[in-house]
C-alpha cells in the first residue's frame, strides 16, 4: 500500500487564528508532502505542512521497497519525516482543509493563497503543494473491508513477499485484476481467480491455465473469517466454500479533494471507473499558477518511494519559481 486511522500524534497544536504569509503551504503530511517540505525548508523557505492524520497506508504493518527503510512501520516513517522537516524550521499543523482559494488571481508573477482549516485558522501562502493522496474504495463484498491492509491487499510489491506461498485469491474488478493475477502467481503456486462477473476472454483463460491459475466464475457471496480474525476463505453464491488465506483486490482510488474546489484544479476520471486524479505536468505543475500536486493524488499507483521523489521534485520546482519571483521583486525595488 502507498499512503485510514488517525496515527498522527506529534503534530503542532494550532492556537493562532491567522498566520503570516509563508513561502509555501503543503496540504498533506504523507511521504510526498513531507519530502516536498524538506526540499523547501532546506532552501530556507518558510513552510507549513497541514496533516490530516489519515495516511492511506495506516493499516499496513510496514513500508516495503523503500531502500534503507525496508519494513519500517508507516507511522514511524512519518514521525521521522516530521522531525526532519521541523529540524530545518518547517511547521507541521494538524488539521483538515475546508477551503483554499487564490487571494489575488491577477497576480500571476507572485500569486497568493488563503487556506482555511476546520478550526477556523487561516494560512496565507505564496505557493501551494497539494499532496492529499487518495481514498481507496474496495469492491462491495460482504466481510471484505475488515481485512483491508492485512489479509486483503492490492500490491505485489508492497505485500507480496509477506504473503508468499499462501493460498491467494484474486477478486476481479476489471483489467487491472488480470495484471495482478500474473504478478501474484510469481509469489505462490496456489492462486484462484474469482471473475465476479467481469469479462475474461479465451486468450486470458489460456494464459491462466498455462500458469496453473484456477478460474472461478460463480459469483462471490462473502468473505468468511477464521476464529482468530483472519481470512478463512470465500463463500460463493451456490454455497461452495473456497479456502483462501489472502485476497487481492483492485481498489478504486479517488483523489482527496476536500476543501480544494476553490482552486479550480483540473481533474480527470480514471478508465473503467477506477477513480480520479489531479491532472499535472512536469514536476507536479498544474494549470493553476502557483499550485503543484505530488504523490498519489496525481499518480495513484505510486508507492511510498516514488511519491516521496515526486514531492521532492515539486518542492525543488516551487523553490525555483519563488527564486524567480524574488529576483523580479528585487529588480522592481531597485529601479
């Protein structure tokens, strides 16, 4: 999993109702947001990170595929990131954004923004980095959601090694599920593909058969638990029970956009009804002057590492943009 339980206990308490204008406000305190903030604070920019405390990967036991931090608990990774940002003068504020708008849309050279939090506080910034992540929507199968992040997974690179050599089932949800099946087959010889009414052409069935992947076309009625709270298997609508220890799903991923409508950021829906994302260009630039987007909010498939890299690129881009504006202001003052 890449980035909904509140695990954030070390953000700053907000006692002000309004802040002075800072160079950048980062909306989202995950890997992308914190790494963007780190790049900016190391460039001596004033930065406030708004952290809602609801990281996408909160249910996961560890972060995987991240060089130098393999297996680190998600909450611990974020704690370390907050400490690093604070070490360079950044501020982390716990809260949810209720509104974000340009203050002077005509000021194209050096725009300003107002960001309002749920407690009424107002932050003012020259630039914004949106790193809000996504909201995962699971297939509507009885008993499935309770196992999310443990017995129910979606990514072979995030969880594959941990579930290797177990009885795995793929709960199909569209074309991504076929890809998942072929990847998880590398991790186990006991793999069952539940079509759940989705189309599966003859060519794909032949490929599955060649790899020893069993296909079940009977609809799934429910996921049944073990006595200790794990997954026992899948109950089909005809009453048949198929024992499975792990289930793989393709979630719909919807970019978190609460409170951001006033920015007018362009969004697009993903193919097959699989969610939405913010539309971005190089280094997270958007068509809204002064606003960047990084991480899962624009790239739903990015793991923690790529999300952090995207945040760093956006942060560097923002710093360069601010430097250009600072130089223009200095020239005007000197004239």
